[in-house]
C-alpha cells in the first residue's frame, strides 16, 4: 500500500522477558533509542524525548540501527514488565494520559518517530 511493497518483519514472543532476551542478548541489533510507551510514570512525552535525543536517531538509509518502541495492549504493562524494560535501557515515554487502542498507539508512535527522523 501507499506505493510500497516492503513487507516488514514480524516476530511474536510469549512474554516481554522472552522478547527482550531474544532481541538484545543476541548482540545482532543495536538500538540507542529504546522506548517503552506507557502512561504510568513516564519520563516525559515521546515527542520531547525524541527531540532531546535527535542525534541518536538513525539517519535515512542507515543500516543496522533501529528504534525500538514497546507498545502493549490496552491493559497496560505489569510492574514486572516495566522493570524488565528499565533493565534493558528503555526510556518510558507517554503519548498522553488517555489509553489508546494498541493499533492506534502503534500508528501514532510510528508517525511521531518517523517525523523526528525527518522521514515524514
């Protein structure tokens, strides 16, 4: 769609713990920007965080660098999951006080991240 034939990679995991250990213990991915999107105890807004860390965002066409954004279900993260994200260096950012549907949160987060990367 939208004149793109790119098919994104999709991975599924049974838990946050399995996901984080699979991605970051493999040493195959670098990610200076790791975001946990959560409206409970955020460090600040997603937009402000990305603006403050703009020099760490991947450049257009740069390979091997990623931005990770953890987006949970509408139930929110458990305290244990929040702790795991903290242990893996994720910054907790908010997109407002209201709880968004998961698919809406993913679209909004991707739009904000791509805008700050100056791709949009």
